[in-house]
C-alpha cells in the first residue's frame, strides 16, 4: 500500500503547487495515464494542457451562489480528467470545445482548471 503523502497523487499535487501539470507515461508503451498510479515503468512528463470537452454539467445552486460547470476533458495525450472550464458562463461550455489547462489556487491548494482555447 502506498502512503498518500508520498505516493503518485502527492507527487502530482506537489508539481501542481510548482506550477507544472504532469502526467505519467509508460516507458514501454508510451501510453499516458491519469489519475497517477504506482508503477515501475511510469515516468513523469509535462502535459500539453490541451484537450477537448467530452462532457459538461451545469450545477445550479440556490441564490446567492452562482452556477458553475463540471466537465470531463479528454486531454490530447489521451487521459480524461474532471475539472471546470472558466472564462465564460457555465451554460456556454459545450461538448467538443477546445480547452487549455491552467493551475489556480483553490481553498485546499493548487487545482487544475481549463479555459476556452484560443482559436489558431
């Protein structure tokens, strides 16, 4: 059993705290994985931070709280992550939207968020 304070999850969170979004990649197959897991063949690599919204839900709360979205993002590297898209109204986030990751400071430490990607 891996200690949560020193295992892959802790390493990932530490990297976020340093402003880096990392993914694990299998050295043999080249496949990326998320969430982080224990593995002898895994190496940490910098993620592109780019992806596409796979699924979106808008959460409506009672006033005065503002609605927000919860998304599943398919990263360009392959794994799917859960997060939020910011930078536009929650109901304007759509499936298939290109997004770019950024790291922000949340109540409990650094968090991975996404913004709409700039059109190329």
